[in-house]
C-alpha cells in the first residue's frame, strides 16, 4: 500500500515549483555579487521576485523595496521585506510539497497556531546590531566578504550569547560568521554555497526582527504518556553532534501523534563513528531505549508548538520492549502530524517518517534506488551515520525500510532502520543499535585497538582544569 501511495507522490511534478525556485535563485545570485553592484540582470531578478508577490500582503512593500534597492537606497526595512518575500516563496513550495505528501500518505496535520512574542524590549539594541551586520553583508555581497567584515560581527555575537532568550539567533549568526571566516576571502573561491548562505542570511535577518525569534520555540504545554520510538536521525558536525529521535506519543485523551526529541553535545572533529554516542552520556534513558528498542514512559515533558519534545532524561523511564517496525505498521498511518512553524517552511526541512515495504532494490555506481511497482524512489545513503550498523549494502539487501521522506530537488528516502535477508538469515538494523556501544564484533575489536578517544580527551581536559 505504501508503495502505491508514494508512487502517487513521485508520478507528477507540482506546477509552479520550478518557477518559484528560479525566482529564489535570481535573488541568491544578487546576494553573491552584492546589492550595491546589481547590474541589469540582477535588478530584473529582484523585480521579478517582487512581481511574484504582487497579489500577496507583501506585494506593495516588496515592489517598493525592490525599486529602492535597485536605485541604491536600500534600508533595513527594504532588505527585510525582500528576505520575507524569499521566505514566502520557499514557504509556498514547502506547503505544496507537504500537502502532496500528506495527501499521498493519508496523513492528518495540525494547523499552526501563532504564539505571542516573548522577546524582551531590552534586547532590541542587540537585534539591531545583528541586522546592521547582515545588511552590510547583503550590500557587499558574498564575493566581497573578507576577514574584516566577518570580524565586525564578533562583538554582537558575544553579546547575544550572553542573553539566554537570544541564544537561537546567536548560534545561527555565529555559524554563518564561522563559515564565512573559513572561506575568506570569499572572492577567491571557485564555487560558493549560494543557496545555503542565502538561507542562513535570510533566517538570521528575520529572527533578528523584534519578536522574530520566538516562532515555534514556545511550549504548548507538558505531556505525559508512552513514547514509541520509530528511529533516530544522527546529525554530525565537526564541532557538534545531535540526535533527533522520531516517535509516536500515546497520551490519554488525545490521538497518537508524531513527535521528535533532540539532544546534542559538543565534539571535536577527531571523535567519529560509535564514539559519538559516548558524548551523549547525560541521556542514559534515551540511549538505552534506542539500543534496547524499548518504549519510554514520559511525565510532564514540555512539548513545543512544532511537535518537538524538550527532552529531560529524568522525566522519562524505560518501558516495555517495542519493535519500531511493529509500531509503524500499527500506528504510523493514523498518527497526527505536527504543525510546521513559519520559518521552518522550507522544502529541505521536510522530514516525514514512513514505512516502506514490498519493493525491490537496485544499485548502480553506489546509488541505491527502490522500485515501488514501477515508481523509482532514490535512497539517500550519504546520510547513513557512521555510528550505527546501517550500510548501503544492507539497505540494498532490505525488504522493509523505516525512514524519512525528504525533498531536495526531488523526493528521497533516508533510512533509519531496515529489515533484510543476509546469507539467508533475517537481519534487522537500526541507526540507534549502538547507542550503548557497538554490537558488531569487528567494530568492537577495531575500537579496542584504536583506543577510547573520548576518555583520552576527558582525561586531558581534567588535567588542564586541575592546573
């Protein structure tokens, strides 16, 4: 059944998506070269973006903003208006794609409800400093960015990090500055991550407006009940690791609903593979549930409007064994999906859990695809984490896959767990199987030979602190 549903999703492209993305690409190209040096083609790109918004509430303001920027008299308000227009275009593409996905899966989704702003008025001066630096980036363009311009943000970022309510903006701004610093002088680069930097710039600018940093980050209340885990998505960076657990929450008085729970820890780039789990030692209950495939009984756990649990390990207790594949077969089709916060309405942020069965696989040049009765779905094996047992070969041998449907120029499936037949024996593997340590004897032996990098670094850090 799921193959037929996803086949409907893959059959026909959505009208207007390519045109909207072309408008965004024109805006992003203008950011590459800077709004101070637009030229005729890039000026036309800004006018086209504003024209696409003519029938929306942003229409008049977007048209005026484009005219002023083209004339060389850009202000904070003009830049923010066009950033909002770019976000609105992505939001429209996101909504069209997600509606198509929900329709194909028969999935019901909660409507978004806006919460009042909680940003303190005293923070306005710090947010103004953010906007000032971001505006300078836009006027200069990525090609003109050097160390001096990047360093101009340091004082603002430091001040933002000192205010807990502004930590979200601070981390985003710090991340953008770090990428620009590592790439400076940007003018010498052959290729730029134009879409990524434009995404970061746009989000940072909108979050830096008074009241802009709250959307999606407020608890809608506390929840209690049974959390049935579907799988875990591992996000690894040179300086941090985050796991995002996808599950179904059964709570008294409400229908089963899809939720996420994320925890993170800092790291260094030498810590990779199964050692990553040891960085998350402060969450033993969550890690135990992943490794042992157990449900979790949670009590008074904060739940954000976005469907994300604010994880407190001391408010969770290990429950009964719960097979994620059985959970998906029984509950996933009817689980209520969470609303999407406005600033998260971007196509690449679509990440919906699904169970796919009854397919055949094909492998070519390292790429794995699933044949769903004549409909071909690409498998994103590049997202398989190094800290778990899943491999492209195991995915290629699978007969059932729990994964996340994503969109990045096309639909793909990111595996979280598979059921396969290897050497005529049934095998089940999950990303979180090694959360309490690897279970593959070969991996255990390799780790023992290499030594415990986390323990060594902790011991060295302890020495430094004792001096």
